[in-house]
């Protein structure tokens, strides 16, 4: 009896499903969503599966049609019902008293009733949404409810589990475990794997996949001749050990890291980041384990005793765009840079579309806006500004020196330290009172008392100095005279050649000051350049209530910042002196308040290049360009500037004179002053220290820098930014990761290093899956998860989920060995299949998701160019170094970056013209057209998958671009030199470009093309000259011009062949 009831129930559900399909199919016709492609064609268009899986069959439907109103986004939530959570879908009581889904009871499942309703007022999704469910989707939901309505966590948020290796029938085809997973799926749908590709095809395929270069003729012939069982493995090992492997692997990561040689935005000025690219290539060639690879790039600077190499790696996070436009708001763009890093890490390492939670909760994935800003907090403390230079690097930098220069600088530093020890001993030398001078002379270069009225301010040290005052500047009584009052908009400007100090110069400032500061910063003295040169120079400002001297190479990361120890008291006069000894160190700054040296507070001690900005103006008041608004001001009196480091005794004299108090100079203070200024031995040692410092400075000033990560001494406070607006601060948050993925352990440091430890934890469900999926795409043209950038609810389902988990675990268990993983893939029988397929195979698996044949994809833009140059013999295979500028149409840069050195494109010459595409100068607003037309991204943002288009413009590039025409001509000269007859010349060219010999029909057509072209050229020698003149490589004048020209047309045709630009 029980059997009969269950049997009858089963018939009922099957009949219901079939009826629903017939009923709804008559009303709605919906194309299957791409994310269902993983189910295979029989499930896509056939019957409902016997067993319904929530992740495979139901969740994609709910995510597409329901989650926008009933998903994670709290702001968009309707009826307070969440269908993305089991709690909401199965247990939450609705207003009607029922539940959205009731396990085993279709009739009581109100969500199902709404889906199948014919009443427009009740039907879900509502008609105005434009969303409908297909008959098959409705039937699957019905069957899922009947089978228990089981909810599961999203498949990608469950840590990989080791699957059993499948049992297959064609065991003789299997080369490694990958093949078992692929074959099992093929056998389940009645397909068989393809035959192996020919040796020529396979060698070309694996050569491009592992080095980005075509095989040479010698390599092709050697592989064909090698009949040993491990012939292919020897090829793979050779390619993995090639120095060009690093070039090929780096190219993929440059897109991910949004690498470019320019800053982006409208100015799009020059930057220098190619040393980071060199590090990247080396890391791949050294086979750096992937866990270490991403740790160094995200948090190399946070490692204990971080090396220069580890700090260099963090350039990954600094590859973002930088804005040098005038008038921008500093904080707005600083926040934008932090968001970029947050989203780059999420996309590249986690496969999550976290950018969708920037302004509100994610509509589809369990990532709240709060969790977005918790991730944001990991990157929010970088010591950088939102305002970049027009040209050059901004923010924290690592200076790059050769080993010889590093050794020399270390030697100088050691010598300086030794001399400083000697100086301390000399300054303790006993002196009798009789030897001490009875007068201290002061000689300022600026001396203004502000007593003459604002139109008569005079520099008593040099009466020819020009002093201008803004019209609203006022004076006020002070010390039996006048003081000048200033604001952030009105001040006094002193013109003087002698105030453009550099870091090797000694100088001092003395003044009376009364503060009326307000806000974060009020400028007192300002000798800074504009944002175009990162505010180079120096200033004295009230910053966070503290009077601060800054010597600035590049604001805000490369500078010395020294503060008075206590917050300044508003509207209270005090006398201040700042002195600097020219050492480029914060310890070389001394602060005096009312004649007494005080314990200074060091905010930053990062000055290793010059600060001179070439300007001749010192301003009292005003505002630096990085502040959009300033409030408050102050009053200043008796300003004196000295081109020397004042001694404590001299400061004492200054204060005594300025305050009209009796001069009292202790003997010890006077003795030190005497020794510093008159003691021959002391002066000689100080001179040696100065000269060594200048020598070191000269060496450092010529060093190139690369942008790296470096955080502030204290973390910035992070808030939820409402609607993503930089000014709209909400709740305070702290560094953390999305809870739906994997908890962030309390034991982990709450910084970027902790984040990397979380990422590479073997329990993390995403990191390994995401990268092995991208590696898979490199070889097969598409990932096991087709949406390589999105492993969330809106992403595609894995075509082979067990294989993906097995690959992820294999990769982690190998020690994250990248080369071993590449070898695993290319050694599989799956990879070695021919890409040729029967019509029935293509019909059953049109996109090759099941992999019943080998990959067939167009080569990337850089590979197409490298192939042409390699075949011709022009390709420059040097590794590393600065980016180069090959041929491009004239005038493309003329409207870009009016204030940048990149205003005009200056093409390179000689060997630089023929470097690999990887090294092409990448300007974001105007990438090389021949690259862009073959779908290379502009690299404004993280790109993990390049789109593939087919347009007529691509054919025109191959036919007319000087790089390809020149390559065709030089290839012609090569094959003519190396072969005596026309047939062999064409055969040779075809093999160089395609890796194989042409069939007889193609060969005949190419010979006929050469003959016809030669006949046409024979009557038009000017056309021959014009063709051979394309490109800068010298023409081989010893070869017959007519013959070279005709063969050039043939080779130009070969360059456009499908077999040349495709990887088969």
C-alpha cells in the first residue's frame, strides 16, 4: 500500500511537471540563460532532471528573476522577504500566514502560487519587470519543492572537497586525472573525445600557451623526428624553463593588475612602473608559489623586515589610475583609489563582484555595504593623496639602485655615522670662559617686523626684496609694533632667490605666532609647488592642532614631518624657532618654543630626494593645492629666516631680543655655539659630513622610483560611505571579510597581511578555485566557470564542478606550484585533442564546454604581433626594461594631456621597435590602436577576461599597419635568402607563420598570387619602391626588388590567414 501511494505521488508530480511545461510553453518562450550551459544540452532542452539540485537548478533561476527584490540588498527588499536565505524562504511567516516554499507541499508554497498565477496583480515576477520563467524552470521549481525544497550554501562558498576519480570506459585515452573527469561527462551524454592533434598543431599550440611565441622550424622538425614516448613532455619542460615563459604569464597578470605607463584620467601623464613588471616576469620564471606571489603583492611591505623585492611587489596595488587634473577634491579621488584596490583584490583573487556593494547591499550576493567597507578598511591607510603629479609617480615610492650604487650609499652612511660620533667627542672638549666670545652675531636672509603697514613691509636683510600683500591682509598691534594677520585666502608673499632651500642646506625659521586655526590644516609659511609636482618644497602649518615643519619631496608620503610636542593654544602669542641641519633626517630638525628647545614629535621621516622646487616665493598664509577649502588663520610677527642651522645660544639671543627680556646664555650653550661656529676641528668634521651628505644626495636624486604600498603610522578611521559618496560618512567599521565566505579569524592581524593569510588559507573556498579556473581559460579559451570574473550567484555554474574542486585541491597541495599546474593541464589528453570536429559534435556541444575537441581561439593582440615579428626575424627577445613606443598613426596623442610630457608621441627606433608586445608603452586614454583593435583593454580597471570581437578593422590592421607590412617584407627577404626556388620560399614562410606545411591547393594559390603580383609590379616600379620603403628596417638592396615586393604581398596575405592568427 505504501508503495502504491508513493508510486501514485511520483506519477502526479511527473504529470504536473509535464503539464506545466505544456501550459507555460504555450504562453512564454524564453531562451535559456547562459549560466545553465553547465547542465548540458539534454538538460537544457529536454526533460526535467530526475533529482533537482538547489545550486545547479533552482538558485540560478531565483537569482536571475527574484533576488533583485527578494535578495541580499536590504534597501531594495520587498515584502521583507529574502529568497536567498533558507530562513526567509522556508521559515519566515508571510502576511498571509503562509510561507514562500513549504517542503514537499506545492499547494502551500505561496511563492510557487505567485509564479504560476494568471492574475496580473499577484503574478511574480511582476509584468513591469520584464522577467518571466520558462516552462521548464517552473517545472523544476515544482519538482524541487516536492523533493523537499532543500537549500544549500552557494557552491562557490563551500570549501572544495576531494572528489573520487571517476570510472570511465576509454581508459586507454586517459593521460592524467583531468581526463577522467572530462571523459566521464562526455560518456554520460554519448560523446567521445577527439583524436590527438597533429604534432605540428600541438607544438604551435603549446608554444603559444607557455611562451607566447611560435615554434621555430628547427623546433618543429626536432619534435616531428622525436619518436620517444616522452617527446611531448620534453617539449613542455623546455618551454616551462624558457625565460620567455615569464613574459607570457606576466601578460595575463598585467591586465589583472591594470598595469599601464600612464596615470589615466584626462591628463594621463607619465608614470614609471615597469620595474614592477620586471619583478612580475622574474617571479613567474622563478616559479614563485602562488600563495607567496599574492602575499607579496598585497602585503609585501607588511612582512617582517620587508626586503626591497617584497616592497616592490606591492606595486600591484599601486597600478591604479591617478588624477592630476586641476581643481579636483583630494579626498574624493583618494577614496576612489582605495575602492579600486578593494575591487581589484575582490575580482582578481576572490572572483567576486564586490563593486556592486559600493553604494548599497549587493543585489545578488551575500555582501552588504558594511562588508564592502570592512574590506575597504584593509586598504584605507595608504599614505597617499588623491591629487597626483601631471607626470611622474605619486605617493609612497621605492627608490631603485644598482647593487654598486647601494653599496656606495651604504659606505657613505657608515662614514657619516662615524664622523658624527667623532663630532660628539669634539663637542665635549673642555673650554675656559676666557676663550668664549662675548657677542653672538645673527645674519638672517629674511628679516621682517611688519611695523611699516602692509604696503610698506620691508625685508631689513635685503631691502631690494619684493613683498606683496593680498588686499584683505590686516595688521594688529604686537610688541610695541605690528603683526600681520593672515588667512587661507589672504597672505603676504616674499620674493627672494635665497629661500628655495634643498634638503642638503641648513636653514632656520624664527617668528612670533598667534593661531586662530580651524579645521585640519592652517598654513603659516608656505614654499610648496603645485600638485603637478606633488607639492615639493617646505611649509610650516598648524596640522591637527600641532605646529609642524614639513620638508617635502612628494606629498604626503616622501617628506619629513616634525611637530611641536603640544597642541597649540589658540589666540595666544608664542615665539617659535625651527632649525634644520641638512641631514635629510627628522632628527636633524629642532623645535624651540619661547627660547627653549622642546621634545619634538616626528610624524614621518621619509626624505631621500631633493625638495628644491625652483620657486622664489615664500608665502605667509594661503593654502596648499590639495586643500579644497581652508578656515581660520593667524597672526605672525618678527619673521626671520636664516641660511644656517641656529645654535641653542643663537635661539636664546633671538628670543631675548624679540621679547625684550634679559639675555642669559648658559656657559655650556655658549661653548657649543663657539665650537660649532669657530672651532676649527668641529667645523672641519661638519664640512666633511656636509660633503658626504651632498654626495649621497646627488646619487639618490638620480635614482628612479616605483610606486609601492606604505601605510600611515596610525590607521585611518573607516566609515560606511552612504551611497558611496566620499563625504557621506556613516557608521564606523573595521577591517574584515564577507562573513558568507569564511570567517576572518581573531588571531589574524587586522591589516593587509592578515587579509592575505585569510586568502591563502586552504579553507578559503574561492582563492584556489578562482586562479585555477583562470589558468584553465588560458589553455581552453573559457573557464570551467565561464564567468571567470564572477563566482557569485549571477555567475555561470561550473561545467565540471568535481574537476574544478580536484584542480583547486591539487594546486594547493602541490605547494601552490604554478609551473607544475601548467604542466598538469598541457600533459592531459584533453588538451592534446585536435580542434577539428564533426558537424554532430559541434551541434551537441557548440561552445565546447564539454571539451570533446581541442581548443580553438584567436591569439591575443600581443601574440599576433610577436608571431609576425618572430617569423621575419625582427623580434627583439630581450627580457625586462622600460616600455617602448612602436609605430602608431601620427597625431593620436595631440589632444591628450595638455600639461604632460606625453603631449606628443615620440616613436622609438632601432631594436626598440621590435620588442615583444608585452613591452609596448601603455597609455590608458590612447593604447596602441593595433592592440586595441584586437581587444586589448585600456587597463583602467582590473580585467580578468578580454572580450573577443571580429571586425573588418582587424583585417585592415594586418594588411596595412607598418609593423605588419614591414614584417612581411623582411620575412620575404629572409625566405628568398634561404631558399632558391619560389615553392620552397612560400613553404618556408607558411611554416614560419602557421607551424605547418600548406596543402597542395593552398600552395598552388599562393604561387599564382606571387606570379600575378610580380607581373603587376613589373610595370609599376614606383609602387614597388613605396612598398619596400615601409618601416625603418634597412631594405636588402642586394636582393631583386621586384621579387621581394611580390613575395611581400604573399606574406602579407599569410599574416591574415586564420591559421596564422588562431591557436588551433
